[in-house]
């Protein structure tokens, strides 16, 4: 198989999508609507990103799944729509990703979203939001950049919301967030400190962990693999699992969809990013997976996280 980037029309949305492939057989799909990665498959054609069974795919609705880009607001704490408007806009191919050097990988794509008059009515700031998606064997890298193209200082919050495909959320362990402070959105944003050695799930979770390490591991015993999130410029991490009760009121979820997904997001939430005119911010995340082995019935997180 050759390394390839293809642009085709997506029948479900009516908008173009980019298909990335690389020689080992892995692939990714990126929609121009929302600049959203909606599929990432490994060399065995296993889907690594969750997409809801009844995903609403007709704009202006965002697909429930993949990796939506949340800008200029994450969550619903501001005056904008939940998670901002970037995920509900039509992006374009970026012909000039400068000053970021051209990607050495042929299996990559650069997208851009520029502020419009419509955006300025709800968020009166001029910006350019760029996204580079790079597919490599066992890895999917996203690099986001925001440039202030106006004459006024502005601030924003940001997240890459990673809907990960898992076997069963009740069997998942998340390593790397131990002893950290977090805001609990189920408790009106009250702050707590994580007390467990590893995070497990037996009910709804909606948290933002603060000042997190650059590596977070999602250990899936049943699938015998570990997904690792590495990030730069994105100091926080959000965890979300709707569980059964919340899932029943989400139109895109059916039956046990909630069991097959976990959001582990790379985010900048606690301290908004401030940009002066002409300044640029960059955030980067790399998703990778490794086959896991058992040791005394448990995985060794030291090997996964590089301790």
C-alpha cells in the first residue's frame, strides 16, 4: 500500500473529507466540516476512535465521536454554544501552513478556519485557526495553532475532544492523573484531589484535571492494548463518560454505546490562553497505541508511561 492523501465527498454530510493512508495499512478520515477526525484505524483495520451508532451527520450538527476541535470555548462556562463554534464550521484546505515547516510526511493534511462576519457577531475577535493531521504507523498527531489577526487582545479556552473506542468503560484504567486536582462538573465545578492509584469507572464522570503530565495512558485489558495520549501546550485533561442515565438523553446514543467510549481530552481550560495582536499559540497531541501484556493480572504502567 502506498502512502496516500485522498479528497472525496462524504455521503453522510454532503461535505468533502480527506482520507489518509500509510504503507503499514493504517488510515484516518478528516471532515472539512468541523475540521474533525472521524476515523483512525490501525494496521489491522481496528477502529481506535468511537463514533456513535446513530451519529447525526447533517450540518449544523457535529458528529458524536472522533476528535472534535473545541474553540474558542471548552464546555458551557462562557457565552458561546457548548464547546465553541469551530466544530460547527466548514474549514478549508490550508495552502500556506507557514510558519510551521512543511510536513515531511506525505500522509498529512493542513486545514484552516478563519473568522467570518457571522463569527464576529457572537465572538468579536479576528483569528486564524489551523490544524495539521499527521498519520504514521501506530500514531495520529494533531497540531493546532491559533493566531490573533485582529487589533485587540483576546483569550480563549481550547480542547481536542478524543472519543476513544474501548471494549467496556467499566473495565478501563486511566494512568497518569494520580494525586492531581480536578474540577468535577457533576458537583458544580467543585475542586477535588484524585486519591486513587488509577482511575476506574462505575458511573458518570465529567472532570477536568489540572496541570497534568505530558503522557496519559488508557489501559484496555480486554482488547489487550493501551492508548497513550501525549500532549504539549495543553496543560489540562478532561475525562467524560456519560454512563447509562445520561446516555439515554443523548439522541445519538443507543443501547450500550456509552460502554464502548471514553473521552480523554487534551485541553487548556483552567487558565485561558491570551493572545496579543499577531501572536500565535500552538497545542500538540499525539495518540498512539501499544499492545499490552499482563503481569500478575495487571499492566505495568511504568512501561507505558516511560517511568
